[in-house]
C-alpha cells in the first residue's frame, strides 16, 4: 500500500499549462481508488478462472488433490519421493491435534458397537468374523495408548497442488504424483468443485479451507516427516556418487572428516574396485597423490592413462624392496624410536616368513636384528639418510653366529639363497616419484602375497612418515593381509595413525566375514570415517548388519541393489548411493572382461589403422621422393643438355672470336705496317716542303722508322 502510494505521489513532470484544478467530487473518487488498491492488487494476476477440477492463473493451470486413505503401516520417509519429485508443486500438511477426551469417548462408543456386533453374531450362531475382531483389538490398543498418554491423536490433512502449462500436462503431472503416492498405498483424489479453497489451502497462508482430515496417531504421523535423507554435498572435494534419496550429489572432501579412511565391503563384482578407481581418478585432479596395492593387476590401464608408475612385484621382477630400509626421521621423530619400531615390525614380518616364532626364537631374532643393524654401523645416532641398510643375507650371517639359532638359520635359508632370494634379499630400487604409483602383486606366489603386501606397506609407510603430503593409499583385496595377525596389526596401525601424516587409507575387501574374524578388522572399520557397502551376499549380510547396525530395510536393499549401488556412511550420516562414471571414465576404469576385450580390439584396430595410414603416408612420400628425384634428374639432364649446347656455341663463338681476333690482329698489324710505311714516306716530303719554304734543306731519312707492334684494340 505504502509502495503504491509512494508511486502515486511521485512528482509529476510540471506541465507548461497549469492543469485545471480537479473538482471536489473528482478528488474524492481518486482518493477512494487509491485506498482500495493494495500491493496484492499489483502482484496478483489479472484474473483467475476456477473450473470444477482445475484453476487457471494466466497461462498456468493448477489442480489440487487430497489424500483420503492411508495403509495400515507407513514406512519412514514415504513423503520424500513427492517432495523431491522434479515438478513444480505446493504441498500442505495440516496437523490438528485432536481432543483426547473426545476421541476416547468416541472410541468407547466404537468399542461398544463392535462388541455388540460380535455378540449379536455369536447369538445367531454365526462363525466369528476376523475383521471385527481385528478392529476391536486395534481400537482397544489405541484406547490403552491414549489413556496412558503414550500417544496422541491428530487430524491430518494432506493437500498437493501441482501445475502445468496445459490441461494435458496437468493430467500427466497429476498421474505421476498419484502414482508416487499409490506406490506407498496412499490414495488421493482431486478436490472437485473446491479447487479455489484447495488452492488457497496450499498457499503458505496457514488456512485450511478444505478440512478433509484423516485421524492419525503419533507413530504414523512421524513417518510423514519428509527430510530423512542426509545431505552430503560440500563445496569442495570429489564426487562419490548420487544420493538416491533425493538425487543430490554426494560430493565432499574425505580429509574434512575426522580421518580420511574408508572401508569398502561388497561381494565380488559389485563394483568395489570401480568405485575406488573413480575416486582415484577424480582425486588425482585435486592434487592428491595415490598409492595402490593391487593384487589383481587391474589398475594397470588406469596407471598408463594418467602417466603413473606401475611396479610389478614378483620373485622374478627387476623391482625390489628391502625390508631393512629405515625411514628418514621427520622433524619430531627420534631416530632411536624409529630404529626400535622398525626392528619390532621386522620381527612381525619374520614371524610370517618363518611360519611363526617360539618365544625363545622371538628373543633371538630381536637380538639378531639389532646386531645386524649394528654390524652396518647403524645406531640411533646415525644419519638414516646416509646409511646403507643391511640385507636379509646379513641377518642370516648374524644368526649363523648365534647359538641356538640353527632352526632359524635353516628356515631363513630359502629367502637368502633359495628361489625367494630374488625378492627378499635385494636392496630397494623403486621410488615413489609419480602422482600415482601402483604395486601389483598378482604375479607373486599365493603364499608370498601377504608377505609382499606387508613389505610394500612398510615401504610406503616409511615414505609417508618422512614427507607429509596429501596422499591416499588403497589396499585392494585387503583380506590377504588380514589372514596374518601381524600383517593385520600393521594395517590397523596405519589406519590409526595415518591421519597425522595427511594420508587416507582405503581398505577394500570382498570377504567381510574373514575381515571381521581378525581381531583388527572391527577396529579398522571403526577407525574409518567413510564406509561404503555395496551389494552383499546372503551369507555375509548377517555380519554386515551387525557390524554397521543396519535396519531391516537397509539389509534388504543391500541384498537386492544393482552393481554400483549401496549404502554410503560418512561420519554419522548415511545415504543410499549410486556410483556413476562418465563414458570416458568408464573406459579407463572398467574391469568387465567383455568391455576390456572390446577396448583391446578397438585399440588394435586403431593401431592397425594408424599403421595403415602411416604406410600410406610413407608410400606417398616415397612416391613423391621418386618423382622429385626423377623430375630433378630430368631437370639436371635438361640443364646439362642446354649447357652442353650452350657450351658448344660458346666454344665455337670463342674459337670464332679467337680466330677473328687473330685475324683482326694480323690485319691490324699489317695495316699498321702499311700506315707507318706511308707515313714514313709522306713525312720527309712534307718536312722538305716546309723547310724549303723556310729555306732549310734537310736530307730525307735513309731508312723508314721501325714502329713497335700496335697495341691491341682491347
Ligand atoms: N558404478 C558402476 N557403473 C557401471 N559399471 C560398474 C559400476 N561398478 C562396477 N561396474 C562394473 O562391474 C564390474 C565389476 O566391478 P569391479 O571390478 O569394481 O568389482 P569388484 O567389486 O572390485 O569385484 P572383485 O571383488 O572381484 O574385485 C566391472 O565390469 C565394472 O565395469
Ligand atoms: Mg576388485
């Protein structure tokens, strides 16, 4: 109103001619008009057409429906699909608390009615009616609850107005909304001849003009609360997948949680590795270094694509890791502690290598390890960056010199000089330089795999401790490690401590039961802020349900979901997730053999095409080169021929010229001679004449004066 008045009162442009003063009557009318026009008039449409089952506002059509019946049981969040449905709509939920006393009175009446019906039928000798009995039980139970104050009763009205650009579209949207409701056994129908009241009721005005209510007690009413799905969308981080509750994105930075660890459990082929590869690919773009222990050699293609390092670890491979390596101490690490903990770790490793250690052997090994380091002059005071770590061979030699260690020496023999020496008795020659480093242990013998995993993990851990960087470590098929207590304990140690070194550990396993059997399994899970459960097998779902406190509904979802779908836990929030990759990502990370074969085939074809194209280019080049050579040769020949002809002409010309010159010379000489002779003849006569004239007689020269050869004209 104010706004409008301001607008009305804004000074008008002064007109040149003073306008005629309005009469009093006119002024009154104008004032009345001004007062009647409100902001609502300004923003409201020009008209509203109200039909029996729709309203029309401008070009938009709207229709309201109301829920009139509900099922016996409602599931939590049944309203959320409607709320998140991608259509424009207004939804109003009116909850009017009912007067408990009045309700109890009604219920008492109802009980009496039902009971009398039952006894009437019994008197008539009819068989009992289960419907009446169930109704009586329900009413009685409700009366008890209401009487005790454990529950309250409400009158609930649910109205939904949806919109469309045409009647047809309105019908379509209406069908969709009603189908969504009917999926949950909630039935709705349009408010025929009450569209205006219905429309007003769904506006945010808090006016229930429809008053179409269903009585609901507290538990079913609480299930209407629509916002059950947690939102896991952050401003930064990587996209993990799509939230299936509300189609929002699950996007966040795993390092923003209490710890950056993740566990992934699912049956074989459910998409565990796929999910991790996708995260790796996306994390690499965010400057996170990734180290993977890959027991299936399935990360090779990904590594090649992103230009990472792929290290094959096997008995015959040229890559070695020395278990005796020591970490370079960080700023607040004490070398003495590092050496001590390294020795303890080595005892754990040797326990696996030697098939367990008796207590006295344990003590011997511990002593021998300290001596092995000491033999290489490695003491807590040494600079660990300059030392040469000992090899397994050195430990063997030390053990040989110890009394009572004969058994140990014999058992260690195969790692020092036997077929296993290739991997266990060599100095380290690999480095973690690239952003993505994958250690593949597929070609390692089965019984040595846990050992290899352990040694690789120790190596990685030493590097991680020496230099803090944002890193992610993936241990695929981690159950290999969980088979041995010492290896499992080491993995747990990493999970517990890696947060301090900016490392996030991802543990993947398909055998949940095996993983949980280890006493370190559960602590690893509880030390992981992120937990991903994909499709589970019926055999393991019990363990999973117990470990993750799943509801029955979540349990069934995990049994029935498709590949790449599951439950995602981030801290306390959990959502149903669908992992989706782009086409390019899919081509890089898939492990589907059929798809891999296709990619391989496509690659071969491409290579062949490229080779063919190259061949063509080469041929074309050769051809052109030949032609050019030919043309050049022809040109040269032509030039030569021309030159030859020219040469001959020149020679002839030169000869002719020489001849002419000679002739000319000869002629000139002769002429000169003749001239001189003539001059000689003429000169004395002329002189005599002159002298005679002067009176002087002079004798003529007896011989003509010999003249030098004349200079050539050129
Ligand atoms: N989100 C997804 N979208 C499309 N395809 C997927 C998805 N997740 C997995 N797949 C496909 O399913 C197959 C199995 O996936 P994956 O190799 O990740 O299984 P896994 O759980 O690691 O199995 P295993 O335990 O045997 O290693 C692959 O062919 C992969 O391409
Ligand atoms: Mg896998």
